[in-house]
């Protein structure tokens, strides 16, 4: 069995969830691996990010968000609305005082708490949404190709709205 791994470098935009189509990059990883029969796993190492499989949608909102992504946002926002208040205000417990104290001790704390602004850590809903969707997806590799239908696309999503970030996505191809 052969194992091939690559890391995709991605950029989220902040403000709203960042949906990134990684289908082409996954297909390129399969081709580069030389594996013709096996599986490919797409993994997010970030706790506010998820990987999911969905149909490509031609229709988009004015900001570029595909209709199914907007619908997914609407459904997830009913389950986990955007966090707007520092606990204990609002509907979330996270982040609590011990978490704030720990972040304040980090060498790069200013990145996470600019000017000591605790609202910069308000992302409980991002963690919950990512947990609901999951951090990875596994697909078949058949005859050296991604084993999905023509309309099946792979998306990486960063639900953290607090700021733009550099993100990573791991692609692991295993087989023969």
C-alpha cells in the first residue's frame, strides 16, 4: 500500500463563513499520488473548520456564496446562532474566564485579543457548527480518479467570523 499526503494552504476571509471549493486540489493530489485504487481523505486540523461533500451550485448570492451554502448557513444559524456577547451574557458559556486568562498568556496574545478586546474570541458557534459537519470526509479512488458523481464537490469551510486567517487542509491518498 502507498500513502501520499499533501497540505493545501487556504485563506479564509472572516466576517462570514468562508466556503472554499477544494475539489480540483483533491483531484490533483490523487493524480500526483499515482494511486489508482484506494481512498482519499480530506481533513481539517482546525476546530472551527469542517470538510463536507455537496452538489456544486451554479446560483450565487451577490457576495458569491452558493445558494446551498447560504441555505446551510441559515439552518446552522437556527441551531447555533452567531455569538454576540461575552459570557456570561448571551446563550453561550464559551469562552470562559480560564480560557481568556490562558489566551492572554500566549506570546502572540495580541493576535487573538487585539487591544485586549475579549469579543475577538466570540466564536462558540463556529466550533459547534464545525463539530456538527465534521472535520473530514473519505472518498473512493477508482481508476486513479475521485469516485464521485459529476456534481459532487468537496468544500472546506471556516465558520470563524472573527477575522481572516491562513488555514490548512490535509489530503491523504492511500491505496495501490
